[in-house]
C-alpha cells in the first residue's frame, strides 16, 4: 500500500493536463495481497438482541480487519480509496437494523459465479469514496489507472429491460457497500465502472468523498423529474435541513430559485442554514412541536400549529414540496401541511418505516406521495457536476481516521454530527488532493461552511 500511496502523492497534474505519474505507471504498480477495511461480522448479528435501537453501539460491532483483495471482473474497477464517509446505511449495517445485511450478500451471491465473491462472513461497508483507479477489468473503456474519481453507490446489472429507462428500476438494483460487499470504508474498493465520476478538482479527498450518496439522493428526490421536479418559486419544507440529506436539499432549493423552509432541532443548526442562505427556519425543539401524543396517537392540533407557523414564513402560502426523510415521526404532519396538489417526496425513514397519516388530507386535496431512492447514473453525474462547478458545496463538518470509524458511526447514530462526517482511508492527513487552487479559493468560505460553525 505504501507504493500505491507514494504514487498517488506524486500525482501532480500540470495545467496542460500531464501528470508526474502516468496511467501506465499506475497499471504497473503491484497490488497488495490484502488491505485494511471496515467490516461487520456475520457471527455477531445477534449481539444487540433485545436492545432498543438507540442503545445499539456501532463501536462494538465495527471492526478494522485485513482482508484479501477481491478478484476483478468484467466492467469493474479497483480503486485506491483516499477518503470515504459515513452514511445512515452504514449505521443501519452496524446495528443490524432493520435486518442484517448478510441476507443481501447471500441473495446477490446466488446471482452468478462472479457475484458469489460478495457472499462472505464479513461485510466491507461504506457507500462513498474519493480515490484513484488502480485496475480496470475487461470491457472498461471510459476509465484508466491513475484517474482521480469519486463513486456513486448504485450497483445494477441491466440485464432486464425494466432498468433501461431509469436504472433505479433495474430488478437487480443494489446499493454498493450496503447491499454489496467491498465498500468504500477501506483502503481499496471494488466498484462497477459505471459508478465512477470525475473527482472535483478543487476539493480535498475528504471533501470530495462526502457528497456522493446524500447529494445524489437529494438531487433525485427534490430536483429530478423522477422525484418532486422542483421549480423556481416553490416553497420547499426541508426536514433536518442542516443534516446529511437536508443540507444538500437546502442548497438545491436555493440554487434552483425555490424558497426553503428549514426545520432544525437547535440554534446551532439554524445558524448553519442561515450560513447557506436560508431565511425561513423553524427550530422544532425551541417551538416544542410534539406531533405524537404517545407512541400510538398523533396530535392533529400540532399539525395545524405547524402549518400556521409555515404560513407565517411564506406570506400565507402552504408548501409545494415536502422533502421527507425522518419518516414515522413527521410524516403525518408532512401530509397535512402540503398545499393542495402538492408533493411529499420521501426516502430513508430514519425515525421509523411505518408511516401513519390522515388520508383525507391526501386524497381530497389531490396531493402526491413519491417514493425516492438514491439516483440513477445520470442524476448522480449531474449532482456531481454541480459540485465540480462550485454551485453545490460539501457539507463536511468533521473527519475521522479509519481506526475511528466506529466512533464516527456512533456519532451519526446519535445525531451528534452536522452535515456529513468524513473518514480518511489511505490519505495520511486532511487537506490533500486539491488540483485547482484558484477555483478552491473562490469557494473556500462555502467549502468550510460546516467546519466553521
């Protein structure tokens, strides 16, 4: 791994596009027999049995192991991972909820001889990366060793016609590093070549690794015609507006001429939203919204109070779109406050998957609920392009070492973080990997926005 890291650190790209280390040099680098990776173990899936979700501790289930380098197949690439990040799917994997991910790996392993590689007694997790291509398999033409890349997390087979209009509809659609093995929280990752995208050249490795999953998810859910199809002037209610998903939804709303109403849970998070440019902010804790009377009964009076507060911030208008991801805790309120003919776009359900709402407010007011899950390659590419152009910025707040990944997942699980948290994998320190210092200087305040609060 040292030889690989030395080559990457020597990769100084000149204004003319040439590099000190060539693609042939990278292709000639010997691959190690093993690498360090963050894993969960199949024989530990019952370790949290009987505990409440909140009490399940990722620091106990996450391991840093030496694992063998996987075989490279057609249409695939091995990437030296410089940095990654923690998403909620890594938290779910680490606490074995809503079910252990080894069932995903077993089903995938039955698909083909090549897919059988993924069915292992350990799961290498992580659905983001920024790094450098080391090897490409047969049939890969768009990428070559030495290319600096980020990866989106959509893994598809595309052998069914169902996926050829929207690849998210492929019957064999999976999330890499969650429903497949060999994820990004590791020194080397195995990806399909159609997961790769150019690394934004003005960002460090850890900054470039942070947006991938959440940025693409927010783009499809809010902007894409496969999601809410946001337009200029829309009022958009964004739950958790300073968090991993919400921070990108807030940026997309502002960049697209919409009016975000940002729901947060603390003055500090409200400050972050103001720093992004949002004006309408609701601190749900300070205003003491309690949408549930008890574990089984919602309180419509609180929905009405919440709707009234929204209209105070929008000159009397209801919201056109709700960017929904908390799920059970907020869904009844989301359906109620949406305007007639409006849209509730939902994913994730981090507070619970069983949603309850009063259907009268949906059917009689012709509202729509749209389920949204990650993004297809084109949507992920467009979302990454906006990062590369400096129109949307990383929301990285803190960076951990690979050895500290368990603590990073714990902090995300307990909502102790802001925006996204990064993990250094091969990168020996923060701040490396910038290729365009001039562009970086133009956007440095926005890049550091979540660091400075």
